[in-house]
């Protein structure tokens, strides 16, 4: 393998994630969730939703997508019961992941 091939393989294996600190924690029995890590969705995680709905942070679309790309994994019930400010934060992260790399880098 050349150095370029190794660098390309390493970059492809890197998963883009972002951690969001919740304004209102989620209580699950004795567990309290205060942070959610969101990973950049692959196309399969976006099945069944329109990309425009995700970009517009449509609640129904986020309710389907967030359980597929969060750690700890949110349930649809978690998303429906979530503080709206937290949903906006998570939706903004997901929408940001859908932007082209050049646009994300220009805004940093």
C-alpha cells in the first residue's frame, strides 16, 4: 500500500461525530443522560425520510433519524418527549452533517 492509499483508507474509516450537552437531561430508570453523541448518518440511516425534511429539522423526520445515529441511542419516545431546545440542537447537528464538506469547512 502507498502512503496515499493508507491515508485514504484512514480518512474513510473516520466517523464524523459531535457531542451535544442537553439542556434538560433524559431520565431512564436510574440512568440520567446529559450528553448525546451524534454520528454523521450514512444513506441507510436516512431511509424513509426526505432530506429536505431533515434539513428543515422536521420533527417527524428527526424522530425517525435520531434513534439510528445517536449514542446512547435515543428512542422515538425520547425524541418526542425531548425539550424543544435540545431537539433544535440535535437537529442542527444532523442538518450540518448533510452539508458538503467544503461548506462545513468554510463555516469553521
